[in-house]
C-alpha cells in the first residue's frame, strides 16, 4: 500500500542534453509544437501551451545526450524543507542550486542509479506575452496548433541497473506511490510506475540491460485527445521523424502512446491517458507478471525490442 | 490563493432521489451505461466501470427528486478525524451514520444551504464478479460499452441561495480549493468551482434564483474521449432522452459537455476534460466577469436559460 | 426518384471574391490551412492537401464579396459534350472560356438565379513540388497540419430566390440527384441538397429571403475526423475568427459542422460526414417538413437565425 | 488509366460460411454490433445500421468457412443487362438465381480463381420495424450503439492464385477501376485494390501462397470515426476476440484498420477511411514497389505475417 504524502506537488521539468542542438530545437518547436520561453547560455527553455510554469523542458547543447536533471515542485515551502531533511538523512544530497530562469532555489540530489533530481518551491509562473495570450483566461498560453502541440508535461522514464533501489528511493525521497509494477520471475523488478499526485504516474523506471547507469528512457507530454496522438503520427511521418512504436494502448496504465526519437536520439513520447486518475488514497500497487506482459500491449502489439535497449546517452563500445 | 489541504481525497458518491424509479434506473443502466452493484431497501447502487469503490451513485425511490446526500472519501483515518473536528467547530454537524453497502461509518453535516454532505474513510472497494472482470487488471471493471458507458464519477453541481457562503463552507469544511469563479457586477458570486485534488473541479455551486434552498443542479461522469460525448448525443437522441444543451466546450474549466434530464428530471451531464489538471499547489482562482460570461461558452454557444432555472426538486407553486 | 447520370464527376472549385484580399488570404492559408498553388492577376489559387487538381479555391481581389463562379469537372470529354448540348438547349449558356491555371477549356452557363457555373474536362493535376511531396504516394500533397488543414473541397451552398427552379436546373443541367430537401408549408421548397456522385451532397441551395439573387451562402472543405472540427473551433477561437454556429451535427445529411466568416464576410464551413455515402442508385429524396425542421439540428441546437439572412455579397440598403 | 463505367453501383453483400454458427452469430450481433433482419433455412441475414438494403451479410451454417458468394448491385436494370452480356462473353457465367430474402433475380458467375460473384438490380430495401426506426429519417436504421456498431458494409478481400487474372476480371466483368496495386519484383502483382464507385476500394485481391484457390481473406464494415475503431479494440479485448493486428493506418488506401477473427476463423475488419474518396474520373493507379511495402504500414507497423497465410477455408493438410 502506498499512502499519499503530498509533499511533492508534481513533476516540473526535465533538462535534456543534445549533441545536435539546432535539429533538436527545430524538432521540439516546429514538429513537436513546444514554445520557447527563454534562452540562457547553452540552453533554451521550452514549454507546452498549458504548462503553468516558465518551462517544462530545458534543452541544453552538449557533446552527449540523455537527461541532465529532473525537477519536482514541492507543495509548499514547508513541504520542501521536510523533503530536504529526509533526503539528507538518505545521504543522497548534492546541495542547493540558485535555480535558473524557470524557478528559485532548488535542492539537488542523486538517485541510487546516478540520475540528478531537484526539488524547489519558488517558481517563475509563465506570463504570456501579448502574442501568446490565450482566448480563454484559464489556460496558460494560446493554443497555436503548430505541430503535435501537446498540452502539458506528463511523465518521464529512467533506466536503472536495479529498479528495486529506485523504487525505495522514489517512495522515501519524494513520497511517491507505486501505482503499478512488473515482477520478474527472477525475483527482480522489471519496471515501476510512480506518482506523487492523482495522475496514474509521473515517473517510470525500467531495467537497463546495458550495464550502464543513470541513463534516460523517455520524456512524455500529454495531449488532450487520442486523435491528437494519431494526428501526431502523421506529422512525424511527414517530417521524417523516426517512429519507434505506436500508436497503441499500453496494458500498464492504459496510456495511448506514440514513441519517436528526436534528432539527437532522445526518446520522446506523446500520450493520452483518457479520464484515468488514481484517486484512491490507499491504492494497492498493481503487480504484473512476466506471463501477463508476454501478451504484449493492451490490444496485442508486442513490446518493441528497442524499448529494452535504446536509452540515452548511448552505450559506447570500447 | 488556495493551498491544498489533502484531507479529503475525492468525491465518492451521490444519492439521488427519483419519483420515477424504474424509468430512472433503466436510463442509468441501459442508456447512460452504469452497472448495478447492489440493492438495499428502496435504493439501487450504481457504478461506472472504473470507479474503484462499490458505487458512485445511490438511486433511491422517493416521492420527489434531487440529491439526498453527497459523500467524500477522506485521505486517511486521521484526515477524517481532522475534518470532523473542523466541521463540529463550524456547528454544521449532523452526526455519524453507520454507512451503507458502499462504505463504513460516515460523518454527516449540512451545507449552509441545507444540502447533506458526508465524509468517510472505510470504503467497500469493488470486487468484480466473474462476468464483470476486466481484461486488464488495472481497471476496476470490464468495459462493456453499453450505452454512454462513462469511466468514473467526475463532479456535481449544487444550487445555493448564497454562493459565497457555500464557498466559505467548501474551503473550510472540506479543504477545497476554489479554482474558478464568476464575480457578478452586483457583488455576489454567480458560481464557484471547487476541488480537493488535482482535478480542475469536483464540485460546482451556482446561484439559485428560485428562492428555494438545498437544490441539486447536476451530476457528471467523465468519459475518456470527446468522441464518447458525441456518441452519447446520438445514443440520447435515439433513446428519446431530452438533451438540454451541448455538446460544446465550457469556457470555465474547458470541459467538453453534454447535459440531459433523466426521466425524473434530475440533470445529468457526461463530460471530458482532456488532459487538464490543476497541478499548481498555489493556483490562483480564475475570476470571470459578467462581461466575459456574456460571450457564452468557449466557442460561442450561449448558456441555455434553463441552466439558471431548472433544478431538482422542482419549485412547487402554491 | 433520381437516377444517376454520371456525366459530371465532381465539384472542382469555386472562385470567391474578397474586398479584404490580404486578410482573406491570411485566413485561408494560415488559419484554415490551405496551400497556395499559384497566382495570376488578382487571383491566388488555393488547395487542400488531398485535392488532386491544381486548386479548389480561386480567391480574387474585388470590391465586393460572394462567388464569381463554380466549376464542375466532367467524367470524360464525351460527358462534357453531352452536358453542353443539354445546357445549350436550356438556353442558359454563356459560352466557352479558355480556362485558367487550374484547368482547360470550360463551358460557362448561368443558374436560373444568376450564379455562374462552368464545366470542364481537361484539368491541371497537382504535381507537388519537393517541399510539398507527401510521405505516402497515394495522397496529393503533404499533410502539413497547419491551421485547420482540411483534406479536400466538399460542397458549397447557394442562396436563391426560387429553390424549385434551382432544383430543376441542377437535375437537368448537371444530372444531379436530389438527396434531401425541405418542403415548406407554403408549398415552396426551403432547401435542396444535390449530388453528382456518391457523396451525400456536393451542392445545397436554400431560399434567399432578402430579395437579392445570385448570392452565395458558404463553401465547405471536408476534414477527416470529427476531432478536426473540434480542434478547428479552438484554432478559430485563438485567431479571433467569428464562429457563427457549431460544432454540432446537422439533422439533414448528418454532417458534423462548424461555420465561421472569413475576414471579408464569406461564410466558410469545415465539416465531417463520417462514413456516410449515397450508394443507392435509386435513392429516394428524403423530404423534411417544417415541423421536423423546428426540432433544430440533430442534437437539438436551433438553426441560427443568421443562416437565413447572411449571404455574400451583403444586401446594400438604399 | 481506369475510366469509370458505373454499371455496377456498389458492393451489396457477402455470404459467409461458418462451422460454429451460434458463436459466429453471437459475435456478429453482440460484439460486432450488426442487426438480424431475417432468417431463411441455414442462414441469418445481418445488416449494419445504415445499410439501405435488407442485408449486407448472409451468415450460413456449414461444415466449413469462407465466402459462399459476393453480390454487387447494378446501377439500373439496363446496366445489369450490359454487364451480363459482357460476362457471358467472358464465359464465366453460372446463370440466374431467383435471389433470396434480400434481393431479386441475380446473375451468378465465377471469378478466374473460383470465387462466386453475383449481380442484381432489384433489391429489398430495408424497412425498419418500429423498434429499429431511427430518430433521424435520413439513416436506414436506429443507431443502437451495441458492440462495435459500424455504419455500413465497406469492402472485402479475396485471396487468389494469380492476382493479375483477378485484375483483368474485375475491370472487364464489373467495370471496376484499379485504384492501387503492389508490383512485385518477380513481375507478379502482389495485390490490387478495386472500386466501382467513389470509394477508394470496395474489393481487394491479394496473392494466396497456399496453393489453394477461391479463398476468402476478410470482410470490412466502415465505422464513422477513428475513435470507433479504437473503442472496437477495447470491445474485442473484453470479449476475448482474437485481435490479429491494429489499430493502425494502412499505407495503401490510408485506411485506419483493425483485424480480428470471428469464432469460426473468418477474418473481419472494422475500418475508417476519413474523408478519402476517389473523385478523379481518370485516376491513375498508384503502384507500390516491394521496397516501398517493406516500410510497413503508414506509421511503420510491419504487415503481420499471418496476413499472407491465414485465409478461409483453412488449408487441409494431408
């Protein structure tokens, strides 16, 4: 059983690295349909039209790919302090950063697999410039309909050497609940789906067979309608974007999904969860067996092999 | 600003009264697509296919219509106790009931307008009988696709003589946040939208011009896709159900809506919110002016006049 | 009964006039999502992404608005000759034109209400330049997803003083079938829906109460999915385009519709017909009474009053 | 180039054989959502809600599976006579039958691969009994929303030893146009898509590698919306129906598809074509190479292997 803790309010943003910066930026803005909200050094800040914060994706030029860090917003200043105290006890802390264009002071810490997380309270809420003001005042920004145009950041997936360690970490450090998981016949956990709020998941972690640690699997934005996902497939097709798998419906979480690779190789999903929420405060983790997973996705599509092998940064042979 | 309190987890169920019991039951089961999960005295317990509790609608034969009570589930036993203490200080308490087929002990209390609320922790989680077992174990019940077939209870709307009193009540008693509201030019509040979790709203309250108190406006279930709402319109049409207004998109909350009257006259909505959530822990209430509301719904449909006059029970002339 | 004649293959294009040329062109390209395929004098040629001909809309700068002419493609050279012979016997002929960028020689003729029609066989099939080549070779042009982005020209609607004369004209001159019509209680025909092929209609004619003749009611492109119409509503909303009515489903023909005015005032629809076709070769005209029409559109929306009064060019008072 | 002939109006019905009659009937009525319109001997007549004729599927109890015959309706009595004269010259005629509950006299003939075709003019148009009368008079029958509930018969697919012979047959006998085809590197034709009207195809023929002749590949009904196909997948899943492949979008014809096997093993598709029509009277056949087909379906899904091997009746080993 996972009781909700509520200290972490929601996933706020990811920082992704790209070694093909201009191409990646073109993809995220013109094909995927995000909007640039700022630039700073080697980074461009990007956002979906109903993200309420300044940004949800910080795209940073680099000589490699993968995730530089992920950030969660706390539910209050006190909640942030409670979490920091817990994480310091876990000896995973890196320390405070000053924040960036998107938010105030952030406490950084490591996952057991070496991914960098941060927690912050003070945020820079998006104030739409005139050209981006929405017609309806209860959404953050104009719906421009350019490219895929998802609504908001939804979740991300990290690869890890030992998923069970990541499970303990997410539950203890962030107060996440484990909504679903895959129990392998060898006793290991194949994958875990976590949430800090009423979404079915905001983070997933699956086993990395490559021997590497700290790698990134994918980032996902939510679109309002399944038809947006189908339309996205046509947009990716016409723009020469590599479609890895989908559209189809996941058995786990029931998400209607579509996976592509952005030009630098980071995996990007666009998804729709329908009206699914996890409202039950004492939700019991749904545990899937290997036998159940062999049936494939909800309607029978087999899980694509590259899902278990492709991560960023890529494995360097030597 | 509305800080989240989290003591109330979510709206759990409504009890609606009908003076045309068999017709209302036929509507909810065969046209609207709910499933009967139990019977007790004059009541039938109904549920949507992904409600995790035993029921979300208790339909009770009566000589009138309207809402007998509404129930929220607490986030924990301690949260329930905290809320009861608050409500007792507010002098709105009715007292403890033993619960019913759907849940354990419930603390009942009055709204300032005379509606009956209850809060409970112990619940009877739905265990699907063989014929209702879903193909995928992470949903509560089989998707049968009969009639409209919404996924889960979403929200309800109460009429009140003085919306501002209801606003104070919802914030103080349940710890609700006010996500959107209508500020009338005469200084009164025309309507308020409340949430205890990450949904945009689970309860709405609008002004009753009739002089009556404690009346009911509508109950709403959420369907996964906008196409479900459009399909519902065809199903209502073919079954001779009175369509009051829609399908269209609300300006407030952005909900894609369709309103009908069930045979006894209670207003019933089926709706889709897309991927909208209120994740921001310090969300500021969106305040709409009368001038803004005169523009009608999102795409220009004028708010139907009966929306301000039709409630249950009806006003008896004398 | 209307037996199919097949001489006319399909509606090919309209020429619309605008006295706000740049604004209209911006609307059709950036908001409605057509593509420019050529320019000639005061005209720009526009096309939807799966129109197989060079253009389906010729937008011409003028000091007024309305339709300059409409063009149908014949099924063969022989079919064209048969039709011209019929029309000449009807004394409605204007004569041959050389065609334009979009097609070869066209025979022009008048409707009884003064609208200009043309029929042609030789056409300039669209050859996509490199940047417009589709990923799949069986569609005419790349799906760019810009703005509303409908698939192809669908139908148009003309106002007329006497719809019964237009009915006789369409049946005799083009070999159209009357698939549906409105029979008024005063003995007149309120509206007629015509087709030359398997579509439910490619032309509609409704009564003009203004006393003017030869006026234009609207042009319609077909989008693939209902969700495209709903998405169009958001795009129109965000771009400040006046939405006259919809989205909703017509009772007649069952079309899912949305009507707006382009900047110069010409009415433009985007619509979806689902899988509806008129395949029956001896389809009997569906005749609607006034009483039936008073029920409004399919799901109860009342037909908007401006539908009976707004046409282009506008009526000049004097 | 394929000039339209128009003598054949449209595909009217298939007669399918089943050796699991009750299970197949349950599938077609309760899961797929057709309606029974009559019974006669070992056959039940079935129809979709907007088929205008008495039936579109005759399901006949048998000791095997596959297609007993397919029927096309002619555009007029004269058109029927013209076609019969052509077919008799081709020496493929079987002769006249009296028709059945669904239609009048029909001329039967063989395909080069041994499939039985028939052409008829007189038909028994569906007259909805009271309980099946639609709310809107321009559709044939009430939309009940039971199961998948497609709108109308769309097309079928036959396996053949030599597709090129089938191509010549369809063009000469029925006046079909070849809208798309697959040209194999070995010089043979891998598949052909035919139409007699404005649909992209009403019949497809693909190569049978089994050595058998006269076999059946699949029958397809059209649903109005893509969401109907996605919803169908959930309905099939919950009812234990074997899903072979999909939902996904075909590269050829662009159809959004979903294939299942009914209980006796006949392949059944439900599909949506969007707004696609072949309106061009001199449409040139789109020819796909093997290299192009190796890219898979529109969004990259590989064509499932069983698509080339599973037909009905099954191949008997011995």
